[in-house]
C-alpha cells in the first residue's frame, strides 16, 4: 500500500487491484467505470481513495433535513501534489441511458434530493465537505485539512448538453472529466501499451 508524502497522506491500492476480470467488467459496468476513472487519475499523478464514506454525526444529519439518511459515500477522493486542494469526484457512467443532463445539474434544493445531491444542494454539500475534511485528517489520509472541490466524471452526457454542462461545471469552479476526456485518456493508455484487458474493453464500450 502506497502513501503520499508531504502535507497529504493518502492510501492507495495497486492499480492491478482496481480492475476485475473482463467478465466482471461487462457485468458490473458502473463499478468498473469508477475504477477506470481511478486508473486514469493515478496515471496523471493523483493519489486516489475509492468509496469513501463520510461519518456525519446525528446533529449534522439533522442539519441536512434528513436525520435518517445513510452515510454519504464519495465515489473517488483525489489529490495531486501541488494542487493545494482535494477533489471529491462523483463518477456517473450512465452508458446505457441518455446520460448526465444539464438540467439535472442546474436544479437547486434546500434539502438533499436525487442523484446529484452534492451538486444541487449547497447546504448539504457544505455539511458533507466539512465533515469529509475532518474525516480525512482523523483517519490519517491527511496531515492537515485542505479545501475540497467537487468533481464530476461522466461516461455519457445527454446529446446537445455538452457545452452547457461544461459551462455549469467550470462556472461553479468544479472539476470535470467529460466523456471525451475520459475516452482520450483510455486510448492514450492503450497506445502506451498498458497491458490490461479492462482498458481495451472500456475503450470499446465508451467509443461505441
């Protein structure tokens, strides 16, 4: 298990541990999309933690307006030395649907609602990120708290919404890995001779 030196200490698994056999990749596309995004991030120099559950207290849950909600789970926590912030990434494959829509990201709620709660409910995001920052320190992933930036990795977006989604993401100062950017990353890995069938099968799925 690796650790990142300096002000941030993030545990990571070996890349080979992140990718399951080809048959499982086909059966569990959503999970493997998340793992492919993780692989691409690590190839770009990020340290990554998957499926991080945020330990909201009873008081914090009550403040969200939903006191019985389960612990929020962040798909990917990513840090690249020198960035000065942590990115909390929601990985949305949506390969067999119309994809992520701009309207879904533009909605705003007072109480956390739907699949895009961190994007659409500012008060909820503030509570979750505050606790997440503390959790990362308490659990030894960080030596000091750092700002947290929201991110989205999309395997597919609704046709015609591409430009608007980019406007929303960058307008909010959020990180965005578009389907095109992810495709380019996978192709680049394949061209580098990365020996893993999941890279090639994912490229085939994303490029269909």
